C-alpha cells in the first residue's frame, strides 16, 4: 500500500475530518483545555509508531523489535525531565486521568484518606469525585474556595488536613483561574506527614514557559496532560522524585495500562522540544496577557469574573449579573452557533446543576497560538456580548459568525 498516502480510501471519515478541521479553523476555540498542535506533533501522532507493541520500558520490553521505540521513549523522558527539572518521568499515561489513577495506585492503598479540591469549586473528576474511581477507591475529603475571594483557602486546607490526617494532598485544578503557589501545600503536607501531588494538567505549558510557578521542586509527584497549554498530543505524563520512580512505573505498567501509545510518546517528545524553545516562553506569557485582557473586557461589559479575574490561561465567568435568565448551557449553545466555542461551567456555590450552570469557562491557549493579542481579546468580548444579547435573532448570530470567520482567517491556525 502506498505510504504516506495522499488520499485515504475511507472518504466518509476523511470528509468528516475535513469538516472538523474547517470547524476548528473558522471558529474561535476558547475551551481552556484545548489547543492547536504543531504539524510536527501531528506527524508523529499519525506515524507508523501506532503499529508497535511496546509493553514495558526502554531496555525492558516484553516484545521484540523495540530498539527504535526505546530510543524515542528515552528521548521523551530526558526532554521532559529537563523541561521541568524532574528526577523521574513516566511518559506513557494515555491521559491525565490515567496518570492520576496510576499515582494513587503507586502511593496509596485502597481506602486511604486524601484531600482534593471539590469538583464544583474547580477540582477535577479524578480528585475524588464520588462518581469517579478516585472517589470510589480512596476516601477523599474536599476543600473548597473561600466564600469571599473564591480562592483556595489554605486555612481550610490545613484544618482539614489536621482533622483527617490524609496520606496525600492533591493540589491542582481544572477550572480555577488563579495561580497556585506550591509552597503552602508543601508546608501543610509536611506538617501532617502527607504526600503532595500537584496536577498541573491545565498549567503545564505555563510552567514550562515560566508563566506559572513550577511545583516540581516541592511536590512528591506532578501529573499533567500534554495537550492543553503545553500544546502537545493528547496524553498524560507523571514526574516524580527518584524515591517514587519504581512505584510510579510499576503502577502505570502493568498496574493501569498495557501497551503504551508510542506514536503519542513520540509526539510528546516533539512537543517537549518545542516547549524548550525561547518562543514558547513568549507564547506562555502571551496566553496569560490575553486571558487578563479578555477578562477585563468581559468585566467592563457586565459579567462577573469568579475570583475577580485571572492570572492564568482561563477565566470562569458568572453570567448572572449580565443576564439573570441566561444559563451556561444556553450561552454555550448560542455561542457555538456564532462560531465561538467554550464550555458551560458551574460557578462556586452555583444554584444551577452542572448540566445547566450559571457560568462559562473561557481559555486563551488556542487563540494565542493563532497569534491573537490583547486587541483581539476586546473584539472577542464584543462578539460574545452581541451574540448573547441578540440570541433570539438568527440574523445577529449569522452576522457574528461571519465576523468570527473573518477574524480567524486573519489569524489562521494552520496555513
Ligand atoms: N480537564 C478537563 C478540562 O479541563 O476540560 C477535562 O477532563
């Protein structure tokens, strides 16, 4: 068979891929956990490495034919250790959820007590939600953000830690707009003799680019996804101290996974190299500047920013002061029609359900990859306001849709 092939024989799927590519490049992608990967990352993801079984680790595989794969995985490991200053790295987790579950398996026993941020206050499903394996197999207690400032309340974290004596404290979030200092978590973990895990899934690119504190010198273990601000392929990664290296590797394979996705591992290696370049630091800082500009533009147009703003790549927007009737669900749907893609999100202590919500979450990693800057953030805020105010008028939505397409054409994700 010809390889690489210009034309896939599966025209039905190819047409849908093209349809999705068009959707991505003609609309504003404001989901905080998404990004546009480089062609080099996609080339590795779509390579012959997908054909190979490689259970085990470099130099210790269960199948033959792994000499090249060993070199690739070793490069990925060395690059990510250097990028974050870690003693040990495991690049095989298929996702952030797999990475987190592997860490729990490596460092906890079923039933052990853990502290994590509540899902409805910005934590992740794998930080102890009762419907997730983390909450089923381990006894999580949740800390919340403060009522007044909507920021992590370290007095509450400490008091819960002293009360419940956790074996592990999990830092890290999935919809929390503020920087998270690692030192206070480390201090509390040390005081109660707990392990400290920091899930930087959302923050990894900011950390790599120097736009957020690096928790690696403080935490026993750090997990992240490679496809968010870090701009790599979909996947997960675990960094740890040398002390936990063996347990972590054993928990990933054979504990949680079988054969690793070496095409994704190769793409991770490519992304790690890209994140080492000086231009990536500029990118990371611009993401934060853009988020601040967009947050400010939304605030002056009548929205309330959870915690009063952002110092990361994302904001959580409370829609109620703008329009008490407007739910996150409706905002997400109508903005999608206008080519503005974001997700509904609960605000702290939201009276509405997670399927409806009073807020939306907005992130700037993708539009920053496109080269947009602060001026475009004000334009995006205007498009959001016009769409939401005119949501019952198809002509208004169509007009914004056309303007969004023109803006994206001026800042093409892929040329
Ligand atoms: N990490 C979630 C998000 O932030 O979109 C999905 O698990």
